[in-house]
C-alpha cells in the first residue's frame, strides 16, 4: 500500500514535479474558489476559464507551446473579459451573470477559431486539458509565484473581502474599497486560472478552484476554516488524482478533478451540513 | 433663515434629489442642528429614503446642496440591507465591521475593540449571542445586532431608515431606548418612522415629507391631522408629462 502511494513519486522526477505543481495550485486556487462560492460566482470562475482561451491560443500560435507567451496572452484575455463584464454590470442595468456570459462566449469562440487556424486537434486538446505530467521549471516557477501573490493578497485584503461578501452596502458607506476589492478579486481568479491551465488545461483548472471550496462548505461554517479545509481537500484530490492517473493510465488533469468530484460527493452525503445529516432521526433536542 | 449656522449638522439648500429626471425630494431647505433627534415621516414614496441616501452621499443631488458639517462621522442603517445572511459569519464578525473607520483594512482589532463589541452586544440585549452564526438569528435579533454595529461605529451622525419594520414591541422599545441614549450623548440622529404614535411620544422634532416638505418643526405641531391630510394628497406616481419645474424662490420648509 505504502509502495503504491510513495513509489511513483520517489521513482519519477516528472511525478514529483506534477505533485509540487498540483500542491502549490491547491494552496492558491482553493481559497479563491471559496470566495467565488460565497459570492455566488462559482460559474463566473468557469466562464473565466473559457475566457482566457484566445489569449493562450494567441501565445501558442505565435510562439508554440511556451509557457510565458501563453500565460501573458491568457492574462490579457482574462483581464479584458473580467473588466469588460464587470464594467457593463456596474454601469448599465445588465447584471454581471448576463454580461459575463456574453463576453466569455465571444472570447471562447475566438479562441477555438484561432487554435483551429493552425495545428491539429492534438494542440487544441493540449491547450484545453493541459499536461500536469510535463511541467517544466518555468511552469513550476509561475505556479509558485502565483501562489505567493494570491496568498499575500488574500491575507492583506481579508477584511475587505469578507466585508464585500457579507454587507457590500455597508462597506461602500465606510470605505471606497468595495469596487477595488471586486476587481482585485477577479484578477486573482484570472491569475489562478492561468497558473492552472499549463498543468490542468483551461477547462479543468477551474475544477481545482471550485470543487474543494464547494465540498468544504458541507463541513464547516466559518470563512477561515473553509479556506483551510478547501486547501486540504485540494491536496488530497491532487495526490489521489496523480496516483489514479499513474496506476490506471488515465489522463492526469481529469483524474485530479474526478478525485475532487468524489470528495465533493462524499462531503455532500456525509458532511455535517450535507444531505444525510438532517434526514437522520434526532433522539435528543435541547429545551432552548 | 440663516444657512450654515455654526451648530448645524446637516444643511439643505433648495435640495432636489431623485432618479432620472423625476424629483423624489423637491426643493427642501432647512437645517438639522447638531444633537437633534429628528423623525422623518410621510406616506410611501414621499422621498424619505431618498433623502437619507442623499445625506449619506450614496445619491447625488439633482440641484441644490446637502451639506454635512466638517469632521462629522456618519453611520447609516439602510431600509433594505444588502446583508448576505448565508455568509458564514458569527454575530461578532458582523458587529466588528463597525470598527472599520477606526481600524481600517489592516489595523489589528485590540482587546479594547473586542471589549467595545462585547459591550455593544450587551447593550442591545444580545449578550451571549457573539459566537452564534448570523443565519441563526431571528429578524428582531438581527436588527439588534445591526444596532450593536451602529453602537460600535460611534458616529456623530446616525441615519436610520425604517428601523422598526417587522419588529415586535419589546424590541422596538429597546431600540427606542438606544436612540434616546444616543440623543442624550449629543449625537445627531435622523430616523425614518411610519408609526406616528412613536414619533409623538419620543421624537422632539419631525419633518413631514410628501416629495416637497409639508411641515418641519416640533413633532406635536408637525404630526397633526391637517398636515397628514395634506401629505396624503400628494401625487405618488411619476408623471412623464409632468411640467418641468421652473426656477422659483424655494418654499422655506424649516422651522428648526
């Protein structure tokens, strides 16, 4: 059993790199996902993961499969969609869900057209689904840098993030940070998606962001505890997914997300705030 | 009339506020002295909430000015709070938001701050509720918690928009007690109220709005059957064909 778990990582450098990348990504993306969920923006995360595609594709078309140009391209495309959709929501009658959908759909279509202009569907698969087993030094450095920036920003802005979720009108009445913190947060979402797409691809990097946070909601009822729990779930899912991928010869990105999906399902059923607990008969109740 | 006297906390000069081109508060002139306890009354849609939003600065005047005395800190309890009760926060977290102006984004909450939060919870009758999640509070308890946050904010000017909606009598009595306590401390308090008995019983000053000011002065002189009758006759609906308001000498509405 120990051999089954430890041997792949001892034996192969690519597995060590994959594990390091996935762990760093869990540390960074999972707390972001918790706030996405608490702000009812989980699907926004998904939309943003599609939105960065044309930028990554542009980098890919111009420079081939290189991490730096693809990352910069993804950041630019993500920023345009996030700022555009956010500005439409704040300046017009349209809510952010509709403006975000409009912007990301156009962005995704542009991205697919760009990838199909050159290259085979193998290239497209690579951009969409990533290769956690082929992380090079550049990619690891990028993920590490993003993790550091994300954690530092989250800690510094914690009070404003909580205030903006809990009572946005109050935050606006005491501080001008409300609007700023919204866009900084969207920036963190884009940054983490871009960090994740090299490893997991554009479609799956959002999975490691959303699923652990959503699962953590069933276990604890405190924002800090939720962030910690989501990171733990992310780490377990990464580890489980990589082992599954190694032993069963499955593609690594989907295997990690599937593991997170299993944890989500178990949490949904067994967590103290899940579906089964209220159905259990309670023998005792307090008088007050 | 002597605008901006030294002891004025809020000064309205020919203030018109509204949405689009439609005025919700029409040509209001007058001042709220420092330390006043003022009830704002009037029918639904008469511009009470709009006036409060303008004082907080969330809504800009269409014409005229609303001036708040320099170095006045302000606390505001909106009618429809955007509070997300499903957020995993405890009652102390909600009340501690009131420390924002004192501690800001990064200032550490010290022992004295935690003491202030605990004192506020005790003052509103929520002793022992600090660690409860906010989604477990009843409507009245939540309103008490929001009053605790106002206490922690420690502001010179307190604006309350219909704080007694859907609240039971005991809670109303307790909250009125807090408002009178603030008044006793010399803070300026402006409250939008619907219950005229409450106004007559507890509020020294009242402003009766019906888009334009109908009466402003001592509550007993403002809340009279004749004035209420006049207020009820105002036209609540917007009229897209309503004549444009021509510049004219503003009807003086202040007695304060």
